C-alpha cells in the first residue's frame, strides 16, 4: 500500500526582505515517516521547517510564494493558524519548558485546546508522560518545577507537551543538539517509537542521527533543496555531487 502524502510543497520561495532564503522548493513528505533535513549552517533548514506551521508569519519582513499543501489544503490560504498549530506541533533545539510544574506544563497545552475537566487532564497528562518514558521518573513529583529536570528530561517533557494535544505532525529543530549522548539516544528511540502515530520532520546536523532515525533525508544547500530520497540511498548513492561531498565531510 502506498503511503499517504502529509505535506506537498510546490514551488516554494521565501524571502526575508530582499534575501531569497528558500529557492523553488518542491517536495512531498509522507505520513507516518521520519524525514530528516540536513545541510550546512544557514542553508534554510529551520526556515523551511518554520514555514510548515507558519511560524514565519510572526516576522514582518518575511514573504512567501508558492504552495504548502497540508492534507491537500493550502495552509497559507483561509487556514486558521490555531487549528494548524494544533495539528502541527514543534520541538526546539533548546528544551523550553514553561517555568511551572511538570503537571502544569502539559495541563497548559491541554487547557489552551479546551480540555479543562480534572480527570481528563490527569489521564491525558499521564498518557503523554508514559509515551515519552517520563512517567516512572516523574509520577511522584508532578508538582515540581519542570526547570529542575535534567536537559534530556526537559526535552522529553516538551515532546510530551507537544503530543498531549494529539497533533498529526511533530516538527523538531535539532532536538538533541543540547543533550548528552545518553539523553540523545533516548530521544532518538522516542522518535522511532512515535512515528507509528505521527509524521515527524527532524532538522539535524548529526548525520549518524539522520541515518539512525529517518526514513527519508533531504539535503539543503544555500536555500535550495538539492536532493530528497530514502535515507539509505542518500547516504550510500546520492545522485548529486554536492550531496555526496557534504555527506563525505568535504564541506559543512
Ligand atoms: N528572521 C530572519 N531575518 C532575516 N534573515 C534570516 C532570518 N532567519 C534566518 N535568516 C537567514 O536565512 C538563512 C537561512 O537561515 P536558517 O536559520 O533557516 O538556516 P539553518 O539551515 O537552519 O542554519 P543552522 O544549521 O545554523 O540552524 C540564513 O542566511 C539566515 O541568516
Ligand atoms: Mg537552524
């Protein structure tokens, strides 16, 4: 059975003022897969990721041409941004729990989306913490300030917060670059587990990580998407010389 398309991006161009940051991007991202975006610093990975849930809207000098279809609908036309952000969660490089309790971090997200009943909140919070493997560690200290957790635990809490409202997609921008190798491994295992229920797009500088966790990899360079293919073929038989050179560490 062929996989369904989650995002279909057509002729996407993005400008910051006069600066042409994304150049004619065409790409289809499939559901229930992990897609990795790689490429040297400044090539537009984060810009592209942010355009998928309209985070760039907040910038006054940013303009977009082309189409981003999510489940077949153009997200830049008549699409309610709050509905979009509920469906497309985001996890950042630096864990960013709110300065409140572990419980309230997730309750806040749920309440924002209309879940107020105490029993329902309790069960959703437990389920999200279990999904990210934090329940055992945290069940006796739910009222503790989230900022007291380790970096890796904070990042798993941020993932729990993002999945608590049952999005369809999770965008992750270098989610492990601030973490040690063990915490990184836990997040990688978590990503692999979550792809059963979510479509995941991860920006990473770590090529081993892209190999370990992603089904498909896109290579970006100077605002262009050079090549997008199965991770195995990108890393073993990339078609474009620039992709090969980047993967072989010839520049970066
Ligand atoms: N808000 C902004 N205003 C103007 N230019 C921006 C803005 N954000 C990013 N840029 C520029 O757009 C280009 C792409 O930036 P982006 O952050 O998407 O790169 P990246 O691939 O994520 O890099 P890194 O790997 O370092 O995170 C860069 O040249 C950057 O300077
Ligand atoms: Mg970036």
